[in-house]
């Protein structure tokens, strides 16, 4: 109790510097980052297995299939999760079930699209991509729908339960993919292990959430419409986020995609440590007036950006020994990974996006989610065409800072 009291006093004293409720942030951040740390460690071990047991061509093809899965997933109702978080935070707990059913009904369209694409690749003789799209069409819509349980728990600020549920389905997931990587140098088997393990775990987590909480039957009449708006405005961004992998695979080949994936993997996992901040802030944003949110937000963004920039510098210093010990087959990825770490300094932009979503600034969100993907595509396409992987990395860095700056501009001009 003495240690707990001292920690509490230390966090309260730190609030003079951060201008933030540090006790709330530490509580939510502990469980959110506990999950992120577990996933990061498991992902790191998985990457070690990939680098030692898979050829670059196999791993690059697997990454390409995952990108195709993300493209198919972009056509599901991806915005429904944010809408559910907002509605449940307002007391409309029954929205979680209505949102799930809407996602399952809508999922027939991406399923058909994936199967048409799979049939085309099977006809042309590419069995791996063809059957991969068949699997993607079945499981990606299901997985995206059942992952809505996380939005419900986020609205309830039950980050502890979210951590344990994530642990329950992530452990079998990483074990299945890891075993497949060790014993089978085949992209299609890796994809199957990935999708099936996720489907089982997410379904169990969703059912257990409903059994535990027993949501009320109140349904937000605006939730489905708002979720549809968020899905539409996020479509271009979801597609743009996969343009790098797709371009690398087709222009430079699967081996180059494997190198690019290793370049971005660890900085992305480090960046995930900061994602708990927008997630923790979102339920609080819903219950506050816009002028209350604005107070001190600029200062908090500066502090968060400064700390994330320090972390980026620390990673750049350890990149070479890290790769030489754990990923010796991918040493050519070291300089790319060091430069890509600069994107960590722009990770706080998610706070602004969640502030806009919390108060349903639909027009501003449409502008944000249209201009950013266009600039992302422009930076990355021009970069890879002119300078190959180095240009693509530069395009990713420029995109991250543009998104942060544009988000700041739009948020402070929004009424």
C-alpha cells in the first residue's frame, strides 16, 4: 500500500508537467500496454522464426496475401467499431449486437469480391494467391465483425478484461502461425493458420463479453448510419495503407517485400505502445464538450511527440546490433528500418482523430480521410518508382508527418 501510495503521488505530481490525468492514463495504459508488450514480444519471436525458417520469397508472398486480406477487409463495415464505442459510451449497449449483425450481412459483398478474384488467379494458374483469396473471403469479414467486442470493452473502459481476452486468443494464434512457419515453408498454410486461429479466438472473446456484461437492449438509432459514414470515409485510407506492400510485390518482387516488411515491423510495434493514449482518451472525449477537450491538448501533443521522437532516436542506435543478432538474413533492411523509425515521432495524431470521431465531425472527418490517403498514395508511388525501397520508406515518413500536421490544422479549425 505504501508503494501504491507513493506511485499515486508521483503520478499526480507529474500532472503539472503533462497537464493530463496521469492516474487514469497509467491505469488504462498499464493494461493496454501489457497487451501491446505481449503482442510485440510474440511478434518478435515470430519474426525470428520467419527469418530462420522461411525463404524471402515465401515470406514476401505471405505478406502480399495479408495485404490482399486487408484490401478485402477495407470493404467490410470497418467504421462500425468506432460507432459502437461512441454509442456504448452514451449508454446504448444494444448497439454492439445490431452492429455485429450489420457487419455479418454486409460481409457477403467482400466475400463475393474475394472469391471472384480467387477464381481469376486459379484460372491463370496461381494456386497460392487463388486459394488464399478464397480463405480471405470467408474469414476476413467474420474476424472483423467479431472483433467488435474490443470496442464494447473500450467504451466500458474495461482495459483489464480487454487485455486478458486478447491474451486468450493471441496465444493460440501465435502458436499456430509459429508452428506453421517452422514446419511448412508455404505461404498458403501460414495464411490458413493465421485466419482460422483468429476466427476461433475472436468468436469466443465476443461471446464471453456478452455473457459477462449482459448489455441492455437500448440501440442508438444513429449508430449504423454513423458507422456507415466512418466506413466510407475510411475506405480510401484502408486501401492506401496497403499500396506499399502491393507495389513492392509487383514492382520489386516478393523478396524485396520481405526486406521491406522487416524494415517496418519493429518500429510499428514500438509505435503501438503509444496507441493506448488515443484509445484511453476516446471514452473521455465522448463525455466532454469540445472546448473542454481543446484545453491543454496542444501542449499534450507536444509532450507526446517529444517523447516518441526520443524513442525513435533510441531505436536508431540499436538497430544494427538488433538485426545482426536476431535477423542476420535481413541486414540489408537496417538502414531502411532506421529511417522508418522517424514515423514514431508522428504517432500522436490518433488523439486528434478520436476527438473528431467522439463528437461526430462528419464533414471534417470526410476531408481528413480523403486528403490523407491521396497524399499517401502520391508520396509512396512516386517514391518507389523513382528510388525503389528507399523512396518508399521516404514516402512513408513524409506521409506520417503530413497526416499529423493536417490533423492539427483540421482540428483547430473545426467548429
